[in-house]
C-alpha cells in the first residue's frame, strides 16, 4: 500500500482534511469555478505541500487527486493535472516563510472582494468580525499573482497575522490545521457579508475599542487566565470542525477517495 492510500499515514489524513476543505468551500458557495486555492504543508523538511489539481471544480476534488508540489512549484509525484501558477506564487511564499501556516486558504467571494475594495477594510461591526480585531493584514493589489518578486512583499505584509485581505482581490487565511484555516475563512466571509449589509442599511455603530479587544481575546485566547465569574469555550472550534466533517460524510462522502 502506498503512503498516499495508507489510512494510517499522516499524509493520507492531511489529504482527506484538505479534500474536505475544498468540498466545504464548494458547499458553502465560496468557490470561484476552478480558480483560487487551498494548500496544506506535509510533514518533513522538504516543504512539500498539497494543492488542488488545476482544472477541477472544488466539488470534484478528492484526497487522491490532490497534487504534491515543492516550493518551486514542481510536482514531486506523477499527476495528470497541472497547478495554477498564481496559486503556487501565493501559497509557496507563505508556506516557505511561516512554519505555523500549515494550511493556506484563498477565496474570491463577492462579499470578500467587496470588503477588499473598501478603503476602511474590515470593521468590527458585529461579534463575528471581532474575532479578527487587530489580526488582519492588508496587501495592495499588484495584478494577477504571477510575479515571483511579489512574494517577498506579500510575506512582509502578512507578517505574523492569520488573516490577509488582498486589496481589490480577495481574502486569505492561514491556520495551524486545515480546520482552523477553514473556520477562520468561514467566519471572515460572514463578517464581510454582515459589514456590507450594515453599511448598505445606514450609519454603522462600532463598539468601543476596549470591548472589541476584549471580545477578540475571548475568541482567540480561551485558555487565558479568567476573571472571577468569567467562562470560556476552548472546544468550540474543534467541535465545529468535527460537525462539518460529519456533514460531508452525509452529503459528499467520496471526498476521501
């Protein structure tokens, strides 16, 4: 049995999780035909990572047809599929620079692209958006990401943040796991949708900065020392990811194939 098909191997587990992520992006209507990309780094010093086979819709992607490439964009295993050059430029840059960015997820949704075109960027207009308060980086638009020279500027702008808004382009999240990157994108997309709806309805009310910062810590530091009477929810995101995988087992179980 090859490593790719060994259900006990770390690579197969990551293949299944990444394929699940593609299917969930399609399920929640955050895909863009065959474009945009999600990647995950594989264990080992080689900096190999998995990315989508260019030309397939996201609901066609399975664990076995993901393409394994190196930081130079070259396939390290035989595959009948090419890799989107723009996907390689963005994802290889981040995987090469950030060891904690195990998964990188990029979208071109209507709401995400709209907020990426707003001078104000993402605002803390709702509890959902406060997860990202002070945690969003911005990268100015330079054209389609086909220029290798842009990689260093992209990495510079991302810094140590987990969310990057690509101005006039779209959204990007990173995570230490596939589930973390997906859930960040799911709620980042919701935050963008809510902001656009609020801005279209009238004058936007923003909470005080102290409240925004407190809420951000509640989201992102559930294991921090708590004040008397304060509760936390450290298991919520893990439970949500497990629920999403059960959803796929019901509606698209072939993603593991």
